[in-house]
C-alpha cells in the first residue's frame, strides 16, 4: 500500500488549498495502517510527490515504475466535501517569448521582425483552438509583460 505525501506549494500563494496537510495526512495514514499491515502481510510505503499543480511528478513516477509493485496507491486532498475520488484538471504551464528586431519602417521594413504581431497571432490562434477543444480541457493564455 502506497500513500502519496505530496509536498508542493503554489507560487506566491504557498499551501493554498490544504497542500500543507497532504503529506501529514499520508504519513498519519501510513502509521495508522502499520498496526494491521503485518496481520495482512502488507507493506506500507510513503512516497514524496511534488508538483501536483503542474505536469505532475506522480505521472512521471508511475511511468518510471515506482508503483508497479503496489496493490493500492492513494492520497488525500483537503476539500470542502467528502469524496472517494474527484475529477481534476492538470495544469501545464508554458512560457513563450517572442523576440523581434527593430528596423526603420520606411527605409528598411524588410529588416525588421515584428514580435508583437507574432505574439498576437499566436494568442489568437490558441484562442481559436478553444472551439475544437474537448469539454474537459481548458486553454488559457496571459500576456505577462513587455521585454525590451
């Protein structure tokens, strides 16, 4: 039996939605299960698993065989309801930088690379993709800053 002791925190927010409790609950659960594990011939494992809010280390750990010998893998996530499971959406964040090159608009416009046009077109194309995106997925973009 594996308990996943997630220990991530969100940038600038910290342990926003109870992430400070996840590792504690997993370790506590493992200690509680220890009392009957021997009678069942079971072994209890606690795995540290960072990065729930991004691509997710749990997926990488699973793909690399960490849980292959486990019959049960579980974790608890604090919420305002009790549930044995829930649907969630993973968050994959990407940063894209657009770099241009200045040129004189009248004398040599062909020498310029317009990063603003590229960024706006990219943003609009991603936005247009939303209508073909399945209902269980979300795509959002933000323009964070101008880089000189």
